[in-house]
């Protein structure tokens, strides 16, 4: 029985979770420090915060990177089947075992075994896992033959293991065995400054899958950054995928965001608000938010006009103002415009401002 598959996609090459915040930089520093060693790592954090991203990054930057990375969700497998899932079984070991089968430890030989949601593991199974960690060997279910294993163990949980130890539901000796090198993954609400970069990353991924992605008004981005994200980065990815389906190629305003994300700022958007695209841009990526008021704010001249040139002129004015306010610092100007520094640099180059 296979464990549930977790969507993992916000990895920046082999350098760990995306983001320029201090919280994310600290996580990447810990990954860099421990990756070269076979030290046991306990990754803690809320559901959807990116614990498997951290685990994969540790594996990808270790000397085991060319060997298997085998994840198993301990909470998604019934307790009576988890032993067989981890250690394998022999033919006839139990009803339904019609053939012998390798477990996850054997599948991960030479590589990394990621035990996700280890806090959901039964007390009896914890005893068996502790023996494997101590002796580096195990037996398949239904066999008395000892199998030596060369596997790096990474574990993760969203639970408070300290409280579980006090309640008698998690073994203190297993906790101390696992907690050699702890890494805490911050929830998204604690590094919201990274949200624009995450949005850009996910939209680029959806484009690679052939989806037509939406664009976001400044107020919509502010609404995303003002939300508390109980489902963390996974919730953000899911919402962006949904918007790519429902608003592909269109502007997303605050009122288009699912409740309660868009509620506070939806009424604050103005019809003339300019939308700056998050991520890579091209000549068609800039446009004015459609006028949703009863009376038009802008009138199209009878003879028409060059919309592209008009928008570029507006962009240039805003960029000049942002640079003046930021004393010429491109990074700060980009923040004022709700852009990544690289995106602003590309726009300035296209507008012949550099």
C-alpha cells in the first residue's frame, strides 16, 4: 500500500525553499550545514509549509543525491499495514500476501527514506522503528532473516511531539534519537514578503504545463499578502492553479479571489488601477484593469490611440517616481511597484531606461 503523494514544487534548484526572507534563508543555511552528513534530521512545521521540500533539498545536496529518495506518509497508511510498507513482507506472511514484496527501507537502499508525519505512527511501530535506527537492520514481515540497511532517515511532523511524549503517545527515546538536527519550517504567514516570488514561481510552472495564467492587480496582491494562509504554501499553490483555470489570460482583482482572501480589499480597487504582471513579461503583458463602474473614467478618443505606447508611458512614469522615492535603489523601487527586482530591471531595459 503506497503512502499519499504530496505535491512538491516550490524548490529553487537544489537550494531549498524559495524566498528571500530571513526565515527562509535560515532554513536554507541549516540545509547546507547538514546535507553532507548522514545525521538524523527532524523537520517540524505546519501542514503545507514545505517539510517535504526541505527533505528533498537535503537529499538533493547530499552525497546520496544519485540514489533513491523514498517518501512515505506514516499517517496515510493503516497502522496494521505500516510495518509491511516499511520493511516488506514474505509470501504468505498474512492474508493477501501472495508474493514477497520489498519495503520502503529496501527501496531506499543507499539513498534517503523520508518518514513524513511520524507523529501519526502507532506506539508499537515506534518501538520497531527505534530498533532499526539503533541497529541499522530489520526483518521483513514473516521472515527471520536480518537485512542490513544503508539508508539516511529524515523525519517530519506537524504535531507537537513534546506534548505527545507527556501524553504517553510518542516515545521519548525515539524523539531524542530523531531530534539530532531539528529544522523548523516557518508557516507562510511568517514570511509573507516571499509571496510575490512564490506566486511568480507557481505561475511559471503552470505555464510550463500549458496553462494560460492570470495576471493580478496590485490590490489583489495586497489581499494575498494580507491573508493568514492556514494551509500555507500548498494552499497558495492550489488557489493559483484554480485561478489559472477560471481566469486564464485575464486580470484577477481582489473581488475575484476566493473568500475570505479578497473580502477586505475588494471594494478598494479603482477602475483605473494598473496591473503589473508578476514574473516574466512580454509586450502583451501590461494592460489597464477593465472599467467596472457604471460611468467610464477614461474616454477613448474618436480617432483612437496607441494603447501599448500609452501603457508603456504610464509604466515609465511610475518607475521614475519609484526610483526617485527609493533614491535610485532598484530593489526598493521594485518593492514599491510590487515587482521582483529582476522583473523591474527587465522592464527598464525594455523601456530603454538603462
